[in-house]
C-alpha cells in the first residue's frame, strides 16, 4: 500500500527528479497550448510545481487510479489543465504524446478544462469556486465511511473571492475535516490584472477566521513546498490550508509576471525561444503531425470514472388510504427515514445521507435526522456549496439526497446542478414548495420554472408525483436507480388519488416506472394531461364535466421530461388535448407535450395549455389558482367552450 508524503524531508535524489520533471512539464504545457493555439500557459506554470509535489507524494497509484482507498486530488482552477495534464503524463497516469497532440481537440479527451474520469482527475471544474465544495465532500465521505484516504484541493487565489468558497470553508470546519488540505496558488495574477487590484481578498485571515490552520510557503521551492504540505497533512487539529507564493509564468524569463500569458499561448517564435531557455527540444512538428491524424473517423478515447458500488434495501412501500390526507413532502420524509432504518444500521448496506439547508421541518428531513443523525448533514443557509457538495458526495459509495425548496434547490443552484450533470453524479435532488402552492410567500418563492430549467440538463431525470403513494414509490425507485434525479413536490396536503371504485390508484400492486403514463380516468371527448399536485384537481374537473355529459380522459405524466412517447401517441391521437400545470406556461409540461406532438407526427385536433402566464402575487393557493385561471371552475368553463368548437 502506498503512503502519502513519506519522506521527513526531500532527499537530493527526489529534488533532482522534481527539477527535471518541472522542466519537462513546462515544455509540455507550452507545446500543447501553442499547438492548440489556445489555453492558459501562464497560470499552469505557476501551479505546476504544486501539482508535481501533490500528485507525486499523495497516496495515489497511476497503475490503479480508481482504487477506493486512494487520496483524492481536486483541482479547482480547471483552466490550468495544461499543468494538470502535463504532470499526469509525466507521472504515468496518461500518455504525454496523446495529451500534447490532442489538447483542446474535439477528437481527444483532453479538454480545455479538466474533466472527471481522466485518471487522476476527480472532478470536472470549469467555472471557478467549485473545487473546495467537491473536496469537502470527498473528505466527508472518508469520515462517514471510515476510510483513511486524504483529500487535497488545489486552488487559485482569484477564486477565493467567491462566496461558495467561504461556504465550503465553513462546512469543513463545522465537521472538523482534519483529512483535508487546500493548497492555494498565490500568484496575485488573473485575466484583468493583479488579483489584489481586481478584488482584494485577505486570504490568510479569512481562513484563520473560519478556524482553519494556515501554512505559508514558496510555491516553487520543492523542498519548502513539500514540507509545508506534509506538515499540513500531519496537523490533525482541523482542516488546513497552504498558501503557496508563486509567479505567473515561472520558468521562462519573458513570461514571468506577465499576466497577458494567463490565457494567451505562445506563438511559434516565442515557443522556440522558451524551449531553448528551458533546454528542451523543439519537436512541435512531431505533435503537429500527430494532431493532423486526429479526425472524426477515429474512435475518440473516452475515460470514464467507475460508478460507485451501491447496495440499497428499498423496503416495503407505505400505503396511504383515502383517509390519509397528507402532503407529498411528508411522504418523502417518511420514505427517506425508512431507507435510513433499512440501510444505515446494516454494515453490509450502502449508507443513506441527507443534506439539508436549514429547512428540515419544511422539507421533512427532520424525520431522517431522528432516525440517523450521524448521516444527516446540516449546511445551514448555503445552497450553492450544499448542491455541489452533495453531487460530489454522491460519486462515492454513499446514497445522497439533497433536500431544499424548489427555488433554492433548482433555480438558485442551477449552475451547481449543471456541473453535477456534467460530472455524471448520482444525486437525488428532492425539492418541495414547487408551483404556486407556497402561496403567500410570493413570487420570489414560487418555483414555477423547474421543468423548464431541468429540460436544459441533458442527463437529469424529473419525477413530479401525483400523491403521497406515488411519492413514496418514486423515492424508493430513485434510491435503487443510478443517475441524477429530481423529485418535485408541493407544500399542501393532498387527498390520495383514487380509482372510480374508491380504492387508491397507486395501490399495493403499483410499482413506479420512470416514463410511464398513468390513465387516471377514461373518456372520449378530450384529454386532460396533468402532472404533480394538480392531479387531484384534474379528478374534480373530470367529475364536474362528467355530470354535464362530457367525458374527458385524464392522464398523469409523472416523468414530464421523458414520457413514454408511444403510449402518449395512443392516448391523444385525433383528440382535443389540454395540459394543466401550475408552472410557467411557456416552458413546462405543455411545452414538452407540444414538442412531442410535432417531433413524432402525432395528429391531434388541438392543444390548449393551462399554465401560469406570469409571476403570481402573494395570496392563498385558492386565490392564486383563481388569479391564474387554474381553478376547477375556470378550467371547466374553458374546456367546455373549446369542446364546442
């Protein structure tokens, strides 16, 4: 088993190796960025010595880079990918020639910003300020799973200005993550000039104020840098940070302290001069020929991080009867608590984790906390960090539920969920208070765009359950199904959806299937399509119109992003179709159905969308449904008028 930072101080042989590697890596950085005619050589030069020392002496083996006991290294300033790739190549994680020739080419895996799955890369970082959240998650996972691995987060100085970094810093201190070290490349340089001029941040005092132990060192002196990181790793008082003073472009005289090289590659003449100064061969022509051989007809090498191994017991669903009027969020909370009981006390099972943002009584994670407080993580009011943290945590061997209000868990954290999507996480996002059901809180808290927002994320799946019974089944389904899922629920208590004979529609024989369409009521005069908590109203509409001699078909689409198209076609073809939702009328269920009708050549007589025309004011949900024309009376009236035509 490899050990981390084993030398008390670096022997001369190791120092000489590092100096030679540092020179070679700088040459690789220059060649790949010049060849691609894009990239960030200056920042890569200032960070590359940090990368060399960390990757070389951390407990990570290029021959077994995905071993679950490996140390985790997160590079937060992902634009320094040339520095990361050069080090990974020289240490044997990837092929150096493939990196240089393929950098920023569509037929190569070595993108402009580092991507998860490449051996040695734990997290895809693009926009700054995300890496510490991921690192805190990996360190937390080690604590929860009683693992001995260590987490390193390598960051830039400029991104310390971002609020999410402060959020992550505080969470790490709250849980006393003494298995976490941050190393900051302090070169005082960014795109627009000196970092202290663009946005001054007192980095040292900020970390101290949040309870971190701070070390400072020379980021280019291998001996000093090694000792500082080693001391930080062995300091078990809490999370540690090493401030490494560096120089932009360090190693080539005309690049040093010139911020123009932050994101500007060298031209051919400059490259020749720089390589000569480094004492390296100018063999760019070799890589140009290799790059010319990269074409769309070749199979692109793809690196994929292995999926975590999960063993989840989902248990027996809770059945709510016609007498059990409750809200979907409580059904979620009970199902989540049940998952904790079934798994968190069994050594052979995967542990279930709930992440909360100071909303546990509202999102019902308090039910989970009572059962399994050890696996309940309270972040407080810091949604951006919590969402990114939860996503990274879900890539380890833990089952993670991130619970929040819709406007916070999807709208406010859209960027973080997008990165979770890119990183192919296994996150279960459970949001409550969607639609206008939150009523009096007003337009800032009405999440009326969650379907539209999640339609933009290529791999997220969305479930909008109709009642507590379907909610319970959906929670158990996502627990055993790999991938990113969102479950969206309202606030108000609901009646259980019943069959015409008065028994629960989603009964003891019902099993949730993603994409399946439920026919709640049959009819031949038109089709009413609904999702979520409006299912109860849709039954009332059906009953009202039935009394007037009109028989609607009512169908529930609980997976509005991916409904079964063939079933939809069979149910709505040659019919007058109505969609019904308390969501932005321009981007929700109605828009999904309209797209599917056109794309699949489904012939319908007409499509009428009932939805929200604008942000709603404050008021009871009864008032707001009437304001939007979504109350039973208004919808019945308009359906009758449309059916007459």
